[in-house]
C-alpha cells in the first residue's frame, strides 16, 4: 500500500487545513497510509484554532508528485485552486462542498459532495457512518471550521445539518460554541499588521468566468472602516497582482462578521457585468452589498450566470 497525501486548496482557510487533518485521521483509522499537508501558510484564524486545541499545523508542500503517486482533495476540486502538479498524480478521493468546475479524472474515484456549509460537516458525517470516535481536539478543530465557513452559523450557506453537526462537535469538545466562535472570528480580523497584498491574498481564489480570468478575495473584519480606510492601497495591490498573474478582473469582498454587512471593491474589466450580477451601481469601483457574506453561494453563482448570459 502506497502513501497518499490529502490537502485543501491554495491560500488555505480554516476548513481547508482542518478538513485535511480530519480526513487523514479518518483514512488512517480505516487502514490507509495518509498524511495531511497544506498548500500554504495558515491564516491568523486557523493559527488561533490550532493553538487553542494544541494541534500541530500540517507541513506545507509545493508539489505532490515528488512524494506520491496518489492524492486526496478536500474543500476544493477546481485544478487552478489545487497543487501545482495535480495533473501528474491520481486523485483517489474528493470531499467538497463547492461547485464542480474543470475537474476530471482518467480513473474512477470516491467523490463525496454536498450542498452544505462546510467540508468538515461532511467529514464528521463520515466519522459517524464509520462508527469511528472523534478525538476531543479534532472535534474542536472541526467545529472551528464550521464556525469559520458559516460565520457562526449565520451565513446563507448554513444548513440544518451544519447546525446539528456543530452542536454534536461542541458537545464532544466540551466548548461553548457562541463565545468561542466570536473569539475565533475576531482572531481572523486583525488587519493592522497585514500589508495590502496580504489582505487580498489571505483568502483568495481564482475563477474562469466565461474566459475572463478572475480573482475573488474576501477580507473578514469587525469594522469595515478598517478595510475601507485602506481602499487606495488595496486597489493598487489588486492592480499589481492582476498585472503579474494575468487576471482581467479582481473583486474583494470585505465582510463584517458580526453584522453580515459587506462592501465590494472591484478592479479590472467588465465592471458593467459585475453591476448587473448584483443589481447595483459601482461608485469608483465600490458598492455596498448588505447580507452578502458567502463567496461560494452569493458571489460566484450570480457572476457566473451573468458572464455566461
């Protein structure tokens, strides 16, 4: 039996890191040789969760093929969000809660996808199905991932299953979900120490919108003024990254995690289509999007539909 690596997407968020750790633990309990790794440095929120539960960060890799022939993907499937040499290895398993786009394999695989708030919710289900106990620390981390992805169960991506699983994990971890959740979300909103480039890179993903190479970043905060006061620098960082990485369009969604209010900042081509997608008017590349907190459910689908029209 050969070793496999499991990892989440580039620019990993808490779910990408935690889902890899949880799925590796599950697979190892099922008799496979699997190691959780990461495709980038953890963000401040993830570091807070790892430190709180005294769990180590997976090691970071740049390529998979030098080590293994087979890999498992969690919290993503789109090749442009994955390891650089994905085409050179065989994907045996995917666990995800995002759209399926640009993903294909030459061989059959195990694919588990649900329209749900968090990948760690799905993996918790798999633990229950396999009748494998979840360690206290891992339960705390998976709860952290659900809190992160659903903004403490307030995001429109949240399902009843996410809520049920979150309560289940909170009981195992013996933790007050509300108070811990607020501390976790606040830990990820310390923006003052980050450069403008770090702000747009910490949680960003690439998309192909009908031939338009697009980058969409999200910045979580407890005060939108902390982002908007740096708008000029953020726009310059967006423009610089567009020039270096050949993006035609760059969007940044700044979200207040406490009241679910967001501001959209846009640089690049097709701003008229962005306005149409959200039925809004950009003022100097900026628009208020109250209640829009989910890139996966509230940003990408209307953009995709509008660009494909």
